[in-house]
C-alpha cells in the first residue's frame, strides 16, 4: 500500500536502480565489488538547518565508517562525496496539481545538487499513476478519488516531464514509469507498457535512464575500469 509520507516505495524503486546499474554497467559493478563506492538512502544535505533537503539515493566513495553488507553486490554506507544522486517522485493522484509540484521539485533538485556538488550525476525518476480510481490514505476511510480523463491526464503529465532540462545544466538522467495503482487492498498493480509510457530508447524511458547514469559514471569515475556494454539493458523493465 502506498503512503505519500512514507519512504518505503521510493526506497524500493532506487534499490531497483542500484540492481540494474550493477547488472548492466561494468564500471559501476566493478567499483561496487571492489568497495570503491557505497550507497545511502534518504541522505540529508545541510541537516538541522533552514536549508536542509533530502536525496532519496546517493552513491559515492566509501569512508571508514560503513556497514559491511555481506553477500550483497554493493555496500550501504556514508559516502565521502556524492557521485550519483537520485530523486524519486510520484504523481499518484490530483495530477493537475501534483505534476506541477513534482516538476518544480526536480527542477530545483538538479540546480541545488549541481550547486552543492558540481560534478555529481543528478538523476530524477517519476512514477505516474494511470488508474481511474485511487484510495488516498490521507482522505477519510472509504473515500476513493475518481480520476476523470485519466489517459489524457497521464499523457499530459509524461509530456510535462519531457520538458525538464537534460544535460548541463539539467538532469543527467530522467525517466518516468507509468503504472495503474488504485491503492485499494486486493487490487493488482500493473505497469503500462504501451502509450503514454515511453518506448525503449526514447527520452524518459527507463533503459535510457540507466544507460545515461552508466555513461556519465564511466566518463567521470571509470578510469581503469571495464567499458560499459552498448547491448546491455536493465533487468528491471519499466515500459
């Protein structure tokens, strides 16, 4: 069950991204295996200050104080620098308002991230709900929101995020995932593999998102490591 005030779903999503980088990006996999990089979820920047902000996932060189994750392909820890930063957002209901807020969030994210760490790879990923009904845990028990014209709303929402700046300045990687999730107990959640989901290789597609992160990681931190494969695709298939 989805709750907007919980980090559980965002944590799960960014762990999928870690899995796919390890699976398909040789430079990233080698750095993780050799203990050259660690990851951290929900990292606070400038904690306990008016300028505090959170990042869903960071990856960077490991310091002395980290938790050894036996049997895992990458170790959880406190990076001494930020090489990759991923912000995961969701547009689950009230699309007209939520999509504008999330767009502004990602615009601010890449700007603040590059101001804080100019060489960091800033990546944004957005989950867009296309279910015609949605049960918000923030509303009274039994109240279900009806999403009218949801196909059009979802298509417009995908198009909005395609307008985010990409490159320098901008996000180094950006993707959207379209799914149908009612948040009603017993209902099945399904991925939308056709439109308005981007096709593989298109702007906002998940496979391009993973390749973009890999390419930037290889270019900035992969000296002496393996060369990324052009044919490899992510194990997790969104769209």
